[in-house]
């Protein structure tokens, strides 16, 4: 597998003329993780959205991996899978249908059997054919995480991936993230929990005093 690096250079974020953070620089190579920490309102979600190209930075640049030896300024669907607070689930579709629709939008072929398999791996096989609107918050989070099992993206950007999960589902999610890193993928995440990933990685405490990670 080709080596690649996501690079953030001197990023700054402003909201309503208030600086949330500035001077944020880091690199996330393949086979590693970055855990972004900080208090509420410090700009953790804003930073993730900047990394995904969903929001502009007040200053700085993000370079994404493309083909071996090159970098681009906008991520490709084959590179990135993002899960934010909203989860992006359609409430009137079943958990299985949500996975199939998400794959279709990404140009992937995913059968219903494969979708059910991904949900079963998250402990949600009995919920696979229920509308998402009847699921608990933790179960919805599990459906969103099941999407990662069907995604070819090598870099996952996750906003509080463990929120709402019970102890067993948390252990399953941690194992999923660890296996992705071990296989040469990378994870950038925010979390108020200690996710406990092993191997190459770093923690970035976000705040106005933030600098090189």
C-alpha cells in the first residue's frame, strides 16, 4: 500500500469575529491516528469540517493525499469518510437501506446481504430492517459506524464516534478503529473518551495557544 500523509499547515478558524484556534499544524501519515481534544467551543468540529473541505479556514492550508507522491487541496471520496454529529442518516429508511443508499451515492456496489453483515458486525443485526427513526441514539451511531465497514476510504474523520454507545458497542467501535489503523489506514477524531488506540499516533489539544502537533 502506498504511503501518504494528510498535512495541515498553520490553520486558523474564526466564528463571529472570534478566533477559535490558530497556528494549527500537523501531519497524519498512513497507519496512524490523531486524537483532537479540547473544551466545548474550542473549535474541534470546525477543525474537522475544515479538514474535510466543508468549511473554509480563516488562514492556512490542508493538503490531502492523492496518487503516490502527490497531494491535492480537495479530498476525493475514495480517500475520505467523514462522520459528523448529524450522522447523515435518513430516518424513514431502514438501517440496511441507509447503508445501501450511502454506498450508491459514493458509487459503490453494496448488496443488502453485505449491508446486513456490516450491521451485524456492529451488533445491530436485529435492527437492520427497522426504520432509523425508531432506533436509540447509540444504535444510530452504530449504523453510522457500520458505514465505515463498507467504505474504501483510507482516512476516517470522526466527530465523537463513541457518543451514545454502551460498553459492548464501545469495545466494538474501538476494535474497528484499531483494525483500520493496523491495516494502514488513518483516523482523525474528536472524543471526550480515551479511545485507547495503539501504534503511531498523537494527541492535539485545541485552543488559541495551539501550535505544532
